[in-house]
């Protein structure tokens, strides 16, 4: 009987997960230890948890790997404190000096309080004592990744509010996004008008903010206008402002979006939705560098960096007469295309972890991470709504979650659309009838066998032995709780030593016990 216990998800769908490329699924962990046996042990454990792993044998090699720009970024370092030449404390100090914000878990053979305190002060996020158990290491890794993701989200929010969001705040490991960012970095060095093209939800506003935050207008005003939401009768007033009493209802003077963005950046989202009449007025403002507020006696000079965005094909709109050709050429000076999320599936795990950290903080939930099976599901889905849809899906999952980990059960709508993932959604409870003679509610028969039902009869119609039923119960519990032995024992109502003995008696094997311990 072949049965595999994994410490983080995937026990029941190993084939589905294994079919996906490893670097599109999991965080990358760097193990730094001069002891080859310890390196192999840590590598084996972290791979069983579902992470990608690289190993180096010295502190200098670790620093070189962390600063390698031509290789995938490292998400977490497991660092030995005692090493020849450059030890763990030295690595932590250099990480801080070089502003390499990679979270680190330090490991020590002695666990002395002084060493731990020094390491934490030097920037370590957690510590473990050799030889570390699988459960302790797994919890430490999940906590470190969660804390790092939350800190990144807080730093990003702070920079966004200050108008200092940069290209490093764009989460991506895809080459297609790297090309887009390189192009946007060139645009940030001048005041050239930029047109960002991409599907809804890909993050066009984020890229626009990164362009502004990396330009000489960094920290200045960033004003967003959704052209598709502008009322037809108020477009001119909203964009260019109006004087008091210039029309019915104009009880106060209004500056307008162009004046608000003076000295900074004006972001016109969904520019293709702008009416032809409004397009004429926008074209004049761009050509002359001045605006005519409604009711004003003279035009007003403005200094605005214009970034526009669209999810439509503007050339087709020009051909059909719905967009002015002269305005198109004025806006399309420096086009930048953002790829959809389905074209950069390797970004899904990083984005999901960051959204999870943020929503857990907002909702007051203590969720350590996303199971390997759920991450495989998210990485396989096409995401027609792109990053915005992923963000909303994680938000809903956080609200639904009762455990300390998001599983496929928290993504039922996604799982229903991906082959190989099947989540049973419980039916809504029946309405309570006020009629005392009403027939009691009887659920409809379930089509097919219930995958969670325990068979009491064998193939010959005889009652199965208690030993067989007990073995199947233990196997199911190991899969259901993903090899977390303490939790399995607690839920079965037995001690861990009893669980190990019963596993051995049931013929589950010593190798399985060693893997799950």
C-alpha cells in the first residue's frame, strides 16, 4: 500500500501538484549551513512542505546568492549561526547594511539566550534549535513568510500614501512583466505622455503610480479620474473646474482635476470611455498646457504629467469614429502593455501571500498560510479578472476560513472551474415551515458514493474487521490533517505514542512514521 504524508497540503492530490512547475507554486528558501548533513536534512524537510529550496555552505556564498539579479529572488533564509569565516551574525549584519530585506530564521545547536537575543536584534525573524523537528520548522517558515508579506504590504501602503510607490513594489517574477517594467522605467525619466494598455484588473493604476514615484514628480499629487464614470453633463466641470455661479447649482468654486494635479501626475483611467465632445476639450488642454474652467474669464496654465490607461483597442475605436485620431496620437506617444495574470502564473503565489497577510490583519484572522493544494489550484486557474479577481478571491477565503490555513474548501467557485479539483459545497438549510402537517424535509439522494463515508462491509458483503476500519480511519485522518501528528492524535482522541504504535500495527510503515514525525 503506497501512501504519502505531506506536512503542508497536497497529500490527497500529489499528482495534480507535481504536474505543475515547481517555481510557479512556492516560495524559494535558501538554506545556509556548513554541515552537509544538516543541509540535506533541511532541504528534504522544506521540500516536503512544498517549497522550492536552494542550499549554500557559507555566509559569503549566501550573500552572493541573495544579490544575484539574474536568478529568482529568495523569499526566506534558514541560517546557521555557527560557521567558519563569515558566521550567521555576520550575514545578518551585512543584510542590514546592504538593505537586503530578506527574512531570516536562524538555527543554533545550543539555543543560548544570548545568541538568540543577539540574532533577533540583528534582524532575524525567528530561531530554531538543532535538530529541529518538522512541525516546528514548518510553523516557523509559515510565520516568517506571513510576517514578511504583511510588513511588505504596510511599507507599500506607506509609500503609496506618500506618492513614493516605485517599481520594486510591483510583485512579479515573470519575464513579460520584467520587460514592461524596464520600459516603464525609461518613461519615468521624462515627462513623455504614457498610455498603459491592459485588461481590466491587471494593475494599470499601480504601474502609473510606480512611474510617478520613480520620476522627478515623486511625492507630488497623483490624481485619478475614471473616465467611464464621468457624467456627460459634468465632464468639463470635473476635469477643468468652474467658477462660482457659472451654472445652476455651482454654489462654490471648483478647481477641477487638472488643477488638483498641477505639479504632479494626472491618471486618466479607461480613456476610451470619454465622449467625443470631452475629447476635443482634453486635446486642447494637452496641446496648450492650459485649461478653461467653466465661467472663467481667462485660461489657467497647468503643469501636469499625463498618464492614461485603457482596456480597449483605441485604434479600432479610431477606425469606427468613436475616438479622435488626433487625440490618439497625442496620448499614444509611449505605449506600455501590461500582460494579464494568466500570462504570468508564477506571480500568483507571491500575490496571494501578500493579499492573505493584508486581509488577515484587516479582518483580525490568524491564518498562517495557503496549503500546497490550494496554491496549486490558484496557480492553475486562468483568472479572467486578473489581479483584482485574485485579490477578491483571497479576501473571501479569509472571511470564510475557520482553520489556520487556507485550503481548496475556501475557494469553491475557483475549484469548480479547474479540472482535477472538486470541492463539495454544502446545500443551504431547508426553510422552516409553519405548517404542523408539513412533511419533514428529506435531503435528495447523493449521486455516487460519498468520498468521506467509511465502508463497514467488504466486497463479499461481510462486516470488515475492526483492524481494517481503524487503519482506514488513521489513513484518512493523516491525509485530512496533512500529516500534523499532534492534531491527528488529538482529533482521534489518542496520544501520539499510541498513534505511532497503531500506525505500525496497521502496517503503514516505519518510513511513513519518520516522514510525518
